[in-house]
């Protein structure tokens, strides 16, 4: 499995992914990496070998790992009631992989984090899930939302998050 930290920091999402990661998994962090924005030039339709005219961390590292993986777990903090810009940029950069059907049949999982409770963010979380369901049809991928983790140092929240991590690890094994 490929795990991708889509946070601009290596804190909450990164820690959750590290806790879920098994020895055979690969973890990539997009924090502090050079990630250009998709130009919408559609040159990727013509050039499978290069995938993209851009020369950045996505082109040189992430595409190869996504192509190799069957299962991809994305973790993103919620900003402004939605996924953060790094994850949205990554999704935009899936265009070359989509154009050559290199995502077809892959399973994408999503974990979200935020400071509010899951109940307080329920409407926003449901909107994000619907967004991913929509693009999964377009990208020919399977999609599953795994859970929302509250970012807090409260003992009860930490214990709840630990239970969620244990449950997700078991789920992904099967």
C-alpha cells in the first residue's frame, strides 16, 4: 500500500499514517515538496513516458509510486471546510495517469483530520465524500472514506484516535 501525507506539515496526518503503515507499505509525505500546479496543457495525453511537462516531486517521485501501488491511502487536514490545497493539487495532477488509464481499478482510501468534532464537521465530510465518489467514477478508481480524526491532545480524543487506527489497520489487512 502507498500512504500519502497531503498535509503541509509532518504532524497529525503524518503520525496517523505512520501508525497505520506496515513494513511492506511505502509512505510519501508531500510536506515541503516542490509541487507545481497542473497547467491544463493536456500534453500528458501524448507522452506516456514523461507523464507530464512539469518537473517536480509529483512527476519524479509520486507518479511512479502510484503506478506501482494497487491501494493508495491519502490523509488530508480539512481547511476551510474542505480538503486542503495540497490534496486538491495532487488530484489535479492525476490527469496524466487518468489519460493513460494508469489509475484504473486502483483503490483509494481517505482519512481526514481537523480540530472540530466529527459531528460538527459532518456536513463538510459528507461533501468531501461525495466529491471523491464523483471523481472516482471519472478516474475509474474505487474509493472508500475510512474516518475522520480529531486533532487534540485531550486524553479521550487520543484514545479514540488510537482505536480508529487499530480498526483501520485490521480493515486494510483483510
